């Protein structure tokens, strides 16, 4: 399970639980506190000198996750924050717990840490092998940049435009 706490089991005893939860996420995103955080996050992402985000932690070796970027811009002590305690994390950033979970999910789970490449196997092959071309999983060296772009795109898509009076 990721630090967002999302799982595939939302309770078979209540078939509407997932729908209610998604409505809470949507409400948290549209709300005043959620919109303020998203605007702050967008500004912090754009101000980053290196457009890279890490997964699974607020800060790792001078790099940050999406919420870590906001915490660093606010001057928070990120080492003292437990990212797996989502209830206190929401309070720390003055947002609903559901929005904290959603941001962590977008940051951690939208980009794959590994990618598939096609390789050619040279030399003799066993008769039951599929052939000289196979797909193998390799580390995705572009994951941190792709993560930054995915988070930024998600944030920009969820910021409501100010209505002219």
C-alpha cells in the first residue's frame, strides 16, 4: 500500500463508499483551502530550479515530493512530519485529509519507476523460448521529471479559474 492509503477494497458491505469518498475529494479540491494549496503548489513547482519530484517521502537528498515542495516553501521542518499519518498531514498543510491523500497518490503512483524495453537476445535459444526479442523491465531514469510534469499538469487542471465580476 502506498502512503496515500488508497487500496482496491472500499468495503463490499457498502457499495457507495467509493462514490462518497470521491465526492469528498472533489469537494476538498473545489474548496477554499484546497484551491489555496493548489495555487501555492503550482507556484512552488514553477519556482523549482530542477523540475524533479521524489516519491514516497517529503524530502530525500534535497529533492521533494509535491507536498514537500509546499512544506519547504513554507519553511516547515519536513523531517518531523510523518507522511503515513494522513490525518495530521492534512492538518499540517491546512487541507482536508482526502486532498492530502489525493496529492500523494498523484505524486507517487502516476509515474512508473520502471519501464519496459524490447531487447534482442543473441546466441542460441532453447526451442521453447519465445524468440530473440523479449521485453524486460529497466529503471525509468526519467521518472522524477515525469512525476514533476504529471503533478504540475494535475494541479493546473484542478485550479478553478477566477470568475470576473
